[in-house]
C-alpha cells in the first residue's frame, strides 16, 4: 500500500469507521433521521438557484450511489460506477428535488433496517471509490455526514 492509500485508509478509519464502532444500526438510523430533519428544514427555507440545484442534486446522487453500495451487503452485485448516474437531471424543479431528497433519505433508512435485520457483521466491507473498503455502518455514516456537510452550501 502506498503512502496516499495509507493516508486515505487512516482518514476513513478516523472519520467513518471509528465514530460508528460500537453503535447499533438503530443508533445510526436515529442520527440519519435527525440529520434528515435538519436538512429538510433548511431546504424548505431556501429558494431555487442554479448553485443550490447543483448542490442538492449532488447530495441526492451521492446518497443514491451509496444506497447501491449498501445493497451489496444484502446480496446485490457490486456495480463499479460513479455517482453521476444517480444524480437527478438538471431540469427537475426545486420543490421536486426537495421531495426527492426526503424520499431518498427514507430509502436509506429502510436500508438501515434491512442491514440490521440481516445482521451484517462490522468486519464485512464494500468498496468506496475514494475511501476503499468500508463497513455498512461506515457507509451509513458517510451518507449522513456527506449530506449534512454539503447542505451548508445551500444559500
């Protein structure tokens, strides 16, 4: 493993794996729900702009892409793809995008329940294109922190 890969692996461990170590899927689901409420409130108070639209479609695209990786834990084949194929189109109206984020996060919450029911072991991993192998719990943290961080750009 090269220096860059070691640094990325260390970062993924510190920022994604370690914070969820010892947490149940129920705990993580609650964090995802709380984050969704904050994001939804922020989205409902903001108006459409090209910039806000780009940010929100990016958030939704990443979350949908992450869902496809979470489904691998549940037996679906791994698709070696990028998030761009999951990103909503540029012509989707703002109010529909807001609803789409809520529906997308709801699907993430459903996947969290499915992962809990399937008793996915913490040592089981699925590849993230940038961070390398991540556990299901780390994937969920990634989706929660990504959306919570990116939404702060919406003005």
